[in-house]
C-alpha cells in the first residue's frame, strides 16, 4: 500500500456541488498539506496542518476548507465547486526534520463542469 | 517577486547527453532547503535530490547532482547520461525554515529526451 493515499484518483463534478477529497497516510508524519497544480503554474499550497488542532491557510485557500480528522487523515473540501477549481490536487506529509521529509500522494484529478 | 524561477519552460536533449535544469531562488532566510522533483506523465511527484543552505558540498544522488551556488542563489539540477525515461516535468522547490511551512514550487521545466 502507498504511504500517502488519495481518494478519489479522478472526479468529475458539476458547478455548485460540494466535494471532498480525502488523504490518509501511514508514514506517521504529523504534518500534512494540500497542494493544487495547474498547467504552467507548478504546485501551490492550499492548506497545511501540524496536528489535529492546528490548521493553517496557505497561498490559495479561498474557496476551500479542510478537516484533520486524525493524525493520519486530512481532507479537502470544495463547498461549492467552480470550473476554475479544475486542477490536479496533491496531498503531502512531512516531519519537522530537515531534509527530504516530504512524501506526496499520487494526486486527484478534479474536473468541474 | 517569484521565490523560485525556472527559466526553461521546455528542453530537448539527445539521449546520453548531460542535462542542466536551471533554478534560481529568492529568500532572506539564512536557513532553507532546496528540492528537485520529477513528475512523469503519470502525474506522481517523485523526489530527486535535496540541498540544505548550510550544506558545504553539492548534493548527489546517483545520476542527479545539484549545482548549488549560494551567493548567486542558484540551485541547478544536473542529470548525467540522460535516458529516455528521464522525459518528464521537473520542479525546483524551496522550504524556508523561518517562514510558513510547506514548499514553494517553480513553474517547472518540461524535459524531453530524444533517441
């Protein structure tokens, strides 16, 4: 099994619908992140969490919300999806230690029509 | 101002040649880390190499090396003896230890290796 699992892998939804993307990890890392990737723009940080009670906004949090249900689970919600939220979404985890401590999930490709 | 700049949107390279992918960064932090990731067409993000700002030697991982020039704020990725499987998007990223958590990414370079 993958260390960081994202579900679903692909999703098509309609404008105005609420949708949740889920992420679970077996790394035992305390920090979790949600990123969005648009063509030509690289990855941008949406939200990050240090633990269940510590949630922080990233660069592009408008239109999104998150929930850290447990150390191993971090979900991203789009309350009312819009077409410009069509993107590839990545969950990632890390530890406070220096170095290459970031592990990415395989991504969720979301299309809003 | 962009924190991570990758000036090569796309590159074509002959198989077996060495490749240098450019990355410059902007930070006022003294403590930071620089990362390179590979993203093949399948979409996953694959970690390649890491360089800490206090590391005195350039990082190496197999065929990958990082040409770190701190004064120039440059962290170029060098791939030796390129292979067809190296064709992918490559992203440079930075973590500023004195700032908010998370990585800041560049826009990427699309590398195509030709036989």
